[in-house]
């Protein structure tokens, strides 16, 4: 016997749920989080580099600490460099990257004058900008003690005695920075291996200008993200 199967005439009506404006908040949050991560990666890898200070050549501006939590810097790879800027640059002598301060650019002349202040003889660093004939004293407020230039002056005297690019102006020996070159030194003149030792170097070795200094890397959560994306160390 064949039984007939009667189909139900009742249709299934799905429940209609009305969305409110608050329901889109998770999507907005995810979008913003993704946008932040994308921007962070673009900035970190294409504009800025992150370096941890590993020696005392820029003390007291940048320091290493006994607890191992050293200062760190953000370096802008595309910034225009000027005299007085702190930079990160490759050292041809050691093949490492170093952090130093710019005191001369292509065509500038660098020298020392002797002054007597408070009964003490002090060496002052001076510069003749490219195209000018008069020297200007470089304001070095960043030095812990101006007497450290006495040590730098001895290295400088040795440098100009060996180099051809030396010019005498008003009885002072000036080192002439080559075109498309940089003359950099450390703020801690007694513990820095720099252009006072070997002269100016090519601009092609430049990595970038220090735009941000993080003292003792206190923002450890931020540091952790930088670690995940690859820390570069000095």
C-alpha cells in the first residue's frame, strides 16, 4: 500500500533582528586596530629605525646604565641633516653603526681656539660654514665639562698633521670637510672614536637623524612591540 505524503503549507519565517548603531562598534575597533598595526609597521620599517645605546661616547646626552636599561633613540631615515644634529652612521673603521653629533658638513672648516675662562685655559670648537671666511664658536652646552675638549684637541692636532685638506685661517689650523661628507664627534670626548681620529666620512654612510630620545627605555610595553618587529642595536 502506498501512502501519500502531504507537504506542510506552513512556511519557515526566520526571526528578524534589527541592528542598532552600537552593533558596528566591534567592526570599527577591528578596523582601527588593523590601521594602527599597518601604520606602525610602515613607520617603523620605512621611515624610522630604533636603536639602543651601547656605549658611553655620547654621555651625558645618551647613557648606558648599570642596570642594563640603556637609553634608546628613534632615527628618521629621510630627515635633512644639520650641524648640531645627533645622527646614526656606519663607521667605516669598524663596520658598526655608531651614534654621534654632527659638527661639520661638506665644505665647512673645523678648528679649535684657545680661551681663558675663570683662570683656566679652555679649548673651544669653532666652525667656518661653507662659503664664509669668518669662524663661529660652536655652542656646546651638551658637554658635561668643556675641559674634555683638551683631549679632543690633541687628537685634532694629530689629524691635521697627517691630512692634506687643512687650511690656515687667522693663524688657526682648520680641517676642511670634503664635499658630500660629514664630520661627527661624540659628546664624551674622552671616550669617543670619531672624526677627530680619522677625518670626515661620506654622507652615503648616514643612516638617519635622531628625532626621539627614550631615557632608560621606560616605556617597556612600547619597547616590546619594537622587539617583536625587530630591534636594531648600536
